[in-house]
C-alpha cells in the first residue's frame, strides 16, 4: 500500500511564525500535492509538484511556498503564519498521467 | 474554470434506506473520483470512473458517470451505520483535481 506520512497531526503556532509542514511518500510517485480543507469549501489546492525541484501554483498559493528537494518529500512553508491559515492541511501523491491521488493523514494547524 | 458541486451537503438517513448523492461539474472531463473521509481521518479512494456510462460497485455503494450530462451519482443501498462519513467527488481538469464541497452522511441506527 502507498504510504503518505505527514510530520505532525496537530500543530499550534503563533501569528508571524514561519511554519514547515513535511510530507513523505514511499511509492516513488512523481506527483505530490498540498491541499487545505475547510468546512463547506471542500479541498483546495495550494501547490503541486511533478518532479524534483519543480512546483506549480494551485488555486490558493498566496501566503505559502513549497520545496521539493527529493522525490519522496514535499514541504509546505507558511512564511509568516496568519490566523486565516488555521486549517486542515492534506498532502497527496500519485503517479503521473492522472493516477489516483493517495492522501496523508493530515495536519490540523491552529494559528493563534 | 472547472467547478464541482455536490448535493446534498448534509444527509441524515435511517439504516436500511436508499439514497443518492449527486456530483455536477462544469466543464468536460473524462475522469471522476469518489473519496470517503471519516471524522478526523484522511481521504480514502473509493472509485475512479473513466468513461461515459461507467459504473462501479463495492458493497452497498455504486457510482456512475454520465459525461454528457456532466453528472456522477453515488448511490447507497440499504444504508448501514458504518457508511456514515463525508463523501467527496473530484474531477480531473488541467492536470489537477477539483473537489466538490463534500456530503456529510449520517446514518442513524
């Protein structure tokens, strides 16, 4: 089974802090994705990557950046956390050519 | 811009009943996914529908796709409590998935 892991299940940070969310997958997937999930809004794509050192903006990239230095690892960075970034963050990975995305357990981030 | 809408957003039903969740999308796509999410958990893939008329079934869940109507349905037959969860559809578009808002399904014993 594909395993996608995320570094923390729960995280509490203060406004203005720099926050790193880590995602690791063990199935040699080329594609990796970061979403945020908010009640009533479904999942919204923040950034995605099709290869090492590659990144593409999703629908809501403002306030976020990403890093993919190794194929198995995709990091989401909140440069200066704000309260409106309080959310559930989900990482996913897949093979290219429209493969099913496999999701990690999620990180619930609270910014106070 | 691809938009995906589910309805209903909330559904409370009794065990043993049948019901359908609808997923409408706004632009042409040939691939649609259904996912399940239990409270506090991540998303689990249920079905991938690849072509017009595709039908997939597993247990009490059956999903279908009508690409001409831009509509997918997830039908629940003789619901049981274990099916209580939030169900998402997602449509492939421009190299990424666009998700519906989710349908929170509660099945009462």
